C-alpha cells in the first residue's frame, strides 16, 4: 500500500493476506506489517490513515512486533493486545563473559517434567519437500484450535517452500506411516529460529520430541530462539532450559465490528507475520557476502 500526497510518494505500508480460523468460522484477514512515512510528511496523521484503511478492509486485522512507540496508537484506535506471547532463548556457544552467565542460568525446570511418550519418527528435510499431506493434518487438527492462521499445504508452501532464500527446513513427524505434524525452522551459525508448527494442539510428548530434534539439528548455532503462545511448547522450552526473555513481542488484534475477548486464546508462532520472512532474506544475503 503506497501513500501518495500531491502525486508524491510519501510513505508505504506492508500487508499480508491470510485466512483465520476463529471459533467455528474461517474469515479473511490482513497482517499489518511495516509502515514508513517520509520525514517531510510525519505528524500529519498519515500513519493513522493507513491503519484506518487496513481496519476497513477485513473483519479481522492483525499486527505483530509493534514497537513501543506505535503500540499506544493501535490501542487508542481500539486494537486489543494479546498477553500470551512469550519469547525464549538458549545459549549454545560461549563467546563472552555474558554468554557464560547465560549458560550458567540455563537449567531445566523441575516443575516441568519431560513427558515420556511414543517415539515418533522425525525426518529433517528442506522446506521444499513439505508433503502435500499437510492438508490432511490441517483438516484433522484445526478443530482443536480456537484462533489460528489457516495452516494448510498451500500456506506452508507459499511462506517457506517458495521463499527466495531457500533457507527453511521442516521437521516432519510420523507415527508409523501417518503424518502427524510439521515444524519449520531455519538456522545460521549465529542463531537458529523455531518458526512454525502444524500439528495436534494437545500432544506434549510430540512437541517435546520435535523441539529436541530442533535442538540437535541446530547444535552448531550460537543460540536458539523461539516465540510462541502455546503452553505445551512453553512447558517444553522450560524442560530444555530455555530462558524467557522479558515481555514477548506485542501482538494486537482489531475486529470490525468489535468482539469481546478477541485477543485471547490465539495460537501464534514466530513465522505467523512477515518479520521472519524478511530476516531470512537478510541472513541469506549476509551469508552470500561472506561466502
């Protein structure tokens, strides 16, 4: 979305269309992504006007990673802030005294025990090899979620398989020959990110095994990074000694017309918005320059 003032480009707003499952309904939605207003046009209400356009386009609009400066603007306009998002890190390598301190305080929680469960078969493949049976998984598990972005095969392919960096990988979990879940991650030498998940909403043992596979696959990355609202993933992160990082990124929801408690009960992962897609390109360019 481009802002024109007297024929001049004065700014822009990035958007990303998705479908949402909210309760028993599936609705159109838009992610409100990065906004830029040229300094000559700031302070004149153009940023708010762009948000107003987003609000009028769909019944539900979403925004993730809102800056502390922008958050009051969204809240004043009637957006609701979700308080369930949590951010976790795990320090793999020690390059400084600060890193050593982080490692020393990383200890598994005694209050979150590992769940002994079935030993699932997990394959680590490039995201371009995500199986089309992902549609069957979504069809089976979507009823277990209250509020979630639709995660079918086309969605995973669009976001991760077809990403220009080709840096995403998939952890594909099976029980026998039955596909159970797909998790998305990517990694560099400096950081590994657990990006997305399609699978049962309630299977702590499966999620722990997937996270363990992520940790093993990324053992050479300096640190690991996870953002989620999922309580079972959060319990698993505590089990493996991940450190919670302050308050998670701001996630806000706008509904038209207003809906009570629209901000509660979301399943959200790092890959839901556009931030990691952009970071993946940045990392890819950086690696290319190094090589």
